[in-house]
C-alpha cells in the first residue's frame, strides 16, 4: 500500500512537473517569421527584472531594468543600468534611484541620459558609459503637463527633446514634447515644442486633418528623413514632427493597428535588432536584411515585434509569443570587436567611444 501511494505520488509530481515545464517552454519559445533568425542576446540579469530601454554606445550595449518599481518612483524604486558587449557578455552594472524608462546616449557630451519616473516626480541621471560613473539625480525644473518624463531624442545640433508622459488633463492642452537643457543642479525644461492638442495631417487613407489629444506620449526617435517621431502608446498613434522647433514645423499622425512602445528605423542591409522582453527578462536578437527606412515596433499588448506599414498603420508580425516587448536597438549583423561606431536607436544618435572592456569576472 505504501509503495502504491508512493508511486501515485511520484507519478503525480512527475506529471505536474512535466506540465509546468511544458507551460514554461510554451511561453519561453517565441517564434520568428520565416527568414528571420531569433536568438537570446542576454538572459535575465541576476537580481534585476523588467528590462526596457536599450542604448548602443560604440561597441557596448546598455539596458535599463525597471525592477518592478512604481512608475512615479514611490516606495523606494531602484533601477539597474547594465552594460553588455555586442556579443551579450555582461560588462558591468550600476543603479539609479527611481523607475528607469528612458535610456539614451548624447553623442555631443558623451553621456547616457537615464530618465526615471515617467508618471510623476521625474529625475535625470547622467551616466558615463566609459566607467558607469553617474551624477546625482537631477530634478526636472517643471512639469507643465502634470506628469513625468519618459524618453529623449537628440537632434543633430544637440538639442534634447523629451516626451512629457502621463498628462494630467483630458483633453491634453499641455506640451507633449519639450526641449531640455542642463544646469549643474537641474534638467531645465525650456518650453513645449509640440502641444498635446496640436493640429495634424492624417497619414492613413483617406487623409484629412485632426486635432490630437495625446494621452500617452512615450518613446521618441528621429526617423532617417529627419522627422522627430513620438509614440503616443495608449492612443495607438505615431506622431511625425517635421522641422521640429522651427517656424516651419509641421505635424502628421499615423493611426496604428494597436499599441506599440519603441519604434526603430532600419538602415538597410543585414542588421541585428535587439529588443527587451520585459516579462521574461530576456534580451533577444533578431537578424535579417531589413529594408532601408523600414519601421519596426515593439507591440507590447500583442506580444509581438512587428513591421509597421508607414502608409496604413497595419502590422506584419516578425516575432510572436513574447511577454511584453518594449525597448529596441539596431546594430550591425555581425559586429567586430574593434567596431566603434554603431547606430543608437530609440533616440537616434551616433556615439563613438574608443575603449575596450573585459566581461565582468574575466
């Protein structure tokens, strides 16, 4: 009798374990479209979780981990900034106070901008990519929209444009994008460059114009043609700003099939798309010959990486079966260790640093 019970118990445990493994395997095995090669660039980082933004600086890749912190920085939120080689080896890590969402490289100053607390109480930490030395948290001088700040994109002349996230009003008549400069003690908000209720030309057929009501300004990037592109995530829209900050500034809007987070634009030829999978903790690499100017987005609600039709807003799935993908970056398909210049994606800047690092523990 005891032997029978033990056998039943063992068999039940075995079946439960097998079912658990099957469930994990089913969720942990995203699939790529035919012709695309999908691999794990970096496995979950010990002691950290919820990877999001990715920035490429020279021959290194930086990833911001939110660690499940509150998006307004409350309850002692602490985030991790991790540095990897282009082959995915961990080189080092540091922490910042608050919930990190934006992480981008300023080529003119040679600093990473780490922006925390996209829902409120935002701060900026400057990180030296050469040694991970960091500034004290710099508060933003004002939040005219009432929320936090999310992402930054640097123009060719070095101007920093920051998305004003989590607006307090509906309709949103406050700035959705602001310009920001730095003092010794603050991130100075100089003024709005795009209003949340700006007039925009509709790209989708049949066209026309509309008054925007941007309730979820999120990621920023400069497109190859020089337009500043804002993802208003919950609104399912990409906003294109031509001549940003100039007297001739014009605005257009692409209504999307569903929500997206980061969007990147391919340079053409074979490249590796790095993207964070927030739920699983993995950083994936998708390799393929992407067409020049192709838009690739992280559709977090659909759990897909998608190609975006820039005329209709329709999606073509490139990777399916993910667990909330978010940050994206593009780099060469097979970068050499001595390659120093790689494209910074998510904030559209080139960063060049001349240094070599050994993997942590090497």
